[in-house]
C-alpha cells in the first residue's frame, strides 16, 4: 500500500468530515434573560455532514450544489479556519483560500494593497516586493496601480485579488466564486494560471455556480446537498445529474410570469419560455438540463426592489423565518430558495448571527457597493435572483442612485436589470398608498414605510403604470406565487385591474387557485399529523418520494404538490416562530394562515396525501 | 485508507506555544506594515493629511496650555504643571488606545479571520504596533513642549526608551485580554470607555498623588496600578520627578509576567474567534 504511487501523489484528503457551527437564537435576552438565569440559547447548525474525498496533485476539483449545501463551509474547513466536529483533513501544505479581499483597504493604492494582501497570506515582504511587477502585470493594472482601491471596478479588484493569491504558486488553491466577476479576457488568463498551478503539481478546488466554468476548468466535480456529498465524478456527468435535480425548481419558479410593461396578454419571455423548453426536455431526455441551467444563469440580474418592505419588517420576518427553518431542521438558504421570494437579503451584520447566507447593505452608496462586490466575488450566485434591500437602498437612494446601481450591475456583467415588485404581501396596501403619494408628488420612490397605515385596496393598474413609466427600470416583472396562502384573491385582483389574462404555466393554463387551496389542505393535514418540525419534515419527504414514484403525476404537478408538502413542513414551525415576532409587526398572512389551521390531530395516511396530490396533478395538466 | 501518508499532515492540530510564537514571528511584517498603512490611510482624505499626526497632539497641548496656564493660572503645586499634564495624558492615551483598539480587534477583522488562517494574536498585536507607531509624533510634540516649558533634555531622557518597552509589554497584555473579552463579551464596548475614564482619574494624570494622599504607604501601594507606574516613570525620566523603587519594581513585574498570562488567556479561545 505504501508503495502505491497514487497514494503519495495526494494533495488533500478529506475524511468523513462533519462541520457545524452555533448561531445565536434571536430570543429575548437582555435584562429578563439575565435575571431568569437563562443563557442566550444557541442552535447548532450542521453545515457539512460526513463528506469524504481525495484530491490528487495536479487535479482540479469543482464543487457544486445549491446555496446552503455546505460548499463554502467545506472550503473554509479545508483552510483550517473552522474546527471540525469530527473527521480529518490531511493536506500536503496549508491551502491558500482566494479571499484576501477581506484585508484590502479601499482608501489605499493597489500597490499598497498588494503588500497588505501578500502579508496577510503569509508571504515575506521582500518576496512580495520582488514579485510586485509580475502581480501588477498579471492583474493588468499597470495604469491604475497607484490609485486608491475604491476607484477600482469590481473586475479590477477581482483581478488584483487573484493575482495576489497566486503570486507564489500555491500547492493547494481554493477558489470560492471568485472568478465570476472578471471579464472573459481575465477569465482566460486566470484559467492559464490555474493550469500552471496544476502543471507544477498544485491542486485547485473551485466552488462555483457557474457550471460551464466548472465544466471547462475542472477534471472532477463533486455535488453537495444539505451538507452531504451526493455525487463525485467527471464534470459532465455530475453536472448533468445536478441539472436534472434542479429542473423541478425552475419549473416551479416559472409558474407565473407576466410582463405588464408589454401591456398585452403575452406571457413573458425569459423564465416562462425557459420553462417551456424545460417541459420539452423532460419529454425527451434529462441530459438537456445543464444547457437550460446555463440559460438560466445567463447574466440577468433581477433587482428586487421591495417597495412593500421596510427594513424592520424584513429583519423581523427573516429572523422568524430563519428560526422557523431551523426549527424544522432545514438550512436557511435552501428554504429561501424554495420560497422563491427571498433569495438573498442582506441587512447589516445581524445576518451573520442569525445564520442567514450573506450580509450586505451599508449606510451609504460606497459601503453598499463595497459590500456588494465582496458578496458578488465570494458568494453571489447567478443561479438565483437577488433581493437587494438595505435601509439605505430602500429608503434613501433616489433615481440617480438607482441608475448607479444599474451601471454597477452592468459593470459586474449583468446585462439587464429588472425591478421586481412582490405582490403577495399584505403590505401591498402600503405600496398602493405610496404609489398614490408618488403620483401626487408627495413622496420619493423608496419611502414606503410612511404609508403603512393607509387601508385602501391596491390599484394595480396605477401601480404598474407608474413603474413602467419610471425611467429607472427597464422591465417590471410581477411575480405571483400560487403556492402561497391567500394568493388566489390577489391574482384575481391583479388580473382584473390590469386586464391581463390569468397567469398560465408553461404547459398550458393552470388554475392558480388549485395548488394554493390544495397547499392549505396539505398544511392542515400535515399539521394535524405532526407536532414538530422534524416529524413534519420526515412525512413531507416520504410524500415527495412517493409522489416521484407515482406514474400519473407529472413533474410539474409534483413540484406544486411538493411545495405544498413543504409548506406543511414549515407550518408546524411557524407558530413557534411567530412567537418570536413583535406583536406590532405581526401582519403577514403567511403566519396567520399557519395559525388558523386546526391543531387537533386527524387521520392522515400516505394514500390520502397521494390522492390529494393526484388532484393537484390533474389540475396542473388541465 | 492509508492515513499514514508521510507527505500529508493533519489540519487543525493545535499549535504548541513555541509553534504559535514562531508563526507570530513569521508574520511580524504584517504587524508593522498593515497598521502603518492604516495610520496612513486615516488622514488621507483630509486637507493637511499626515500633518495631523503632529497637529493632533500639538492641539491637545495647546488646549491644556490655554486652560491651565492662561485661563486658570493653576499649577496645583507642581513645577511645570503643563509638562506634568502633557506627559501624563499622552502616555495614558497610548495605553488607552491600545486597550480600546484591542477590544475591537477581533470583531473588526472578522472578514479576515474567516478567510485566512493565521495566529489571531496578530490582530491585537497589530493594534499595539499601530498605536505605538502613531505615538511617535506625539513623543516629538512632548519633547518640544518640555523644552518650551523649561524642562531641557538630560541623560535621563534616554530612560524613556525602557519605560516605553515596559509600557508596550503591559499594553500587549492589556490588548490581548481586551481582544478576547471584546470578542466574547460584546457589552464590553459600552462599559470600557467608562472604565478607562475611571483609570484616568486613579492614575494621577491630573494631579500629583503625593499631594493628595498623605499616607506614604498608600502612595506606595499606588504602584500596583501599572498605568500609574508607567506615568510616574515617564515623568521621572522626562521631567526629573521622583519615582520610588516600588515604581520600577512594578514596571518590571507587570511587563514580564502579564504578557504570558494574557497570551494564554487569548489563545484559549483561538478557534472561536470569528465564528
């Protein structure tokens, strides 16, 4: 065994690694907690659960998986940054994580930042100085190296970071979404650098959502989901398998999309069109999926401007949700994605404590931009849309700043910026009165919070008119989520007011009501059956598994039913979560529906659920 | 699986104390260059730029001169009260800044901690080196002030160097302790300024302790307070004031013993910083 050559060629061995971390619960705390002798409770989040793999020298490994699947945590563990719960990581030398961005000082020049970044990585000063010229040349920053970093574009920063991290040839280089912000020329150059590292027997690990990038630059890919390793093999195979899994999710998202700016009864291109292709692909071969996902990840930014959110509300909402999710035993990001409406929300440093995926949003444009770049280069995935919502952004920035946001997003590499207005909130009333104030010239576009008290019905037509006439927005996507409680009424309202047809799914008209009402029934049943999140989750999973095996149930119906079942999983946690939310802001129907459900236990069998699901399925096909 | 591959080593094995110190030593350039650059960056957007590092302590001296010499005309029974005050305040400020900076060293560098592996003590140490570097211009202002007030340089002025070394070691201990507390007990940030103010009043910065406290034993016991000892020793070297042997004993003991305990205290939490 010891003479085995491949054994001595290992660069890295990850052996049954478990990583978890504690997050504070956002419970009362303070004086009351002090006197009752109760410590602030923390909750253990299991981010990586028993992952093993080996990496040979000269190999490049890609890691894929949805947000919250544990990829980045695993990467951090590989640098020795996170203590392992159990398992072992063996390395040839301490891996270099492409993450020097954290030490960069925006007010200092690029040259000084090369020194700072290099020192942070542990390079001796003399060596940094001797390599200075190469680093500058590689980053292509000869012209601007003596300008302060804050004047750099995100691409320039990314280039500089990459150049510093690879100034010496690291034996093991870990890259977390860092290449996503550069332009294609830099991408080529960094590709060559990675090849050089591999040629000198270095190993490279790349975490990315850019599947085409991974397919090109990796000779092996592993796929993680909920902290577990699902698949490990050649890039095309693993990516295809991953793609097939993600399909359902896309179909889900594509359910109902209309384009009010068109003012016609056309279904919007984009996601709906994509879903159409997707449905076709389902009939033919699952292998087409990766192509479609790549479509999906085309650089279109959806800017979710939450006119009906206030920062306080989002914060409380998210905290409660985060708690609810944990209560149910899920990791946050997966949940957020499933819910479709928050993909990413950043509000200050609270997020770190509550276990939410990212945190950005400063008091001013410059901070916001810096944070954004940071997030974009590290963690931002183009698989998802973004919710950008910070107090500064939502309430203070005017049209000029919005323009700046758009320019910036374009600079990062997104071609189109949409504004997305969510209509499923009760806060729509506030949005409405806000629009009226806007029309009367009494308010600026992003100060909705002052209109929360007005209790009028929403005039959708005017709202949409205003948005479509607004110079600062290219296109307005209105997304309606049929699997949310109370949605059918809103959809009716909306369609009546705008004259748009009832939203349709890609594979024909869908009764919007059906999934929702069924969803509520599911919640009712599953809540009755299960007392806590864990058993609700188990039941939900059994349902989904059985549904998947059912011949009469279409994939599309499956996702609708699945999401209904999923809601059941969470509903059990909601009551508990609701207790965490301030009385004053407890307005959301999501919670109230969950609460209104009967709590007594009722008979519920898998067969009964399947029967319900069949109804949903037939509705979807009609 | 052959875990005994000799070319691989296990990640996350806790470093021995000597290994830790060696790691720190390897990163020594970081602890100087990065805070020096931060100091540079501080005033970069101001009109007078780096001049402020001199102007700031000079303005402080000017204010005290205006208040005590011109307006109040008080000396509280001390020759060269302005010199007495300026030495006391500036030396106290150095320690105060290291402590306050140390308390936020971990939270402020969370991003760095989460992305790069290095001995975390480097952060409070960088706070120390940064504040010490920033203190050099203040030292210059102090020297000019002393000359202007008639306290001319003597051979004793050189003794300020060992005093500064002792102070740096005591500051290191304080910075390390505060860094751990600041990382784990965030409430500290609120209470710390008040504690520092209290320390300011009990360290004989504004008045001569001998004149306030009659009992000689009590005066000697004041030497238990390291800040008082630092300030007294500095006044001894720069102003020719008296400093009993207990002052020097205190300086040596505090500066030799505490850094080790502080480092151990800090390291006990090494893996939890930034988590």
